[in-house]
C-alpha cells in the first residue's frame, strides 16, 4: 500500500491528507454527537451524517493557500454538499462566521495571516505534520474507548 513519495504535492495528497481528514472527522463527530460514527455538518447543520460521508472542509480554501491547508483551526466537518465547490462552494461566509465565534478573532487573524504566505512544503515537513496528526488521532481514538 505505501508508495514511495515522488513529489511533496502527491505525498501531501495521498499520504498526509488522509490522516488529517480522519482526525478532523473523528474529532467533529465526537464534538457534535459524542460518537465516533456520526457528526453534524459544521456549516448547514445537517444532523447525524455517517462518518464515511463526512468531509474535512477548509474554511480558507486550500487552492492558493497551501500554508493553511493542514491547520486544525481551518478544518471542520462538512457534508458533501457544503464542501462541494460546484454546489455549496464551501459555505465560506457561514464557515467563517461560525469559526470566529468558536475560536475567537485572534486565532482567526493568525490563520488569515498564515494563509497569505506562500508555502512550498518539503517531504520532511510533511512527514512531521503526518506524525503529529497520527499521534493526535491515536490519542483521540484511545480517549473514546
Ligand atoms: Zn452541510
């Protein structure tokens, strides 16, 4: 299963992102329903969406904002409709308003500031991010038992 990473972008997409996505979705389920199997969409509020149908959505879109692509403050669970660029379009205005209410203006300002900086991740940096989220996922999984 494990493929040798050729470029940072493919390593990020196929190796790092699945770990982060799983962590964000599990955390979102626990926060909204207290279970690891269902969660409520952050932006439209649709309830009890199965874990497998939830997506880890970015408030500040990942395209052109690689520096905040893996920031936990930027990621919340969404239904497929809200997260779809052609349909919900990310529900950015709602997402942002809810996020500022949740994390506070100063953390939002930090996130926004970071998003404006162009970032080209190296494989080594991406491996660190992956390890960090693997640990967080592990802790979260064990805390649920
Ligand atoms: Zn939704």
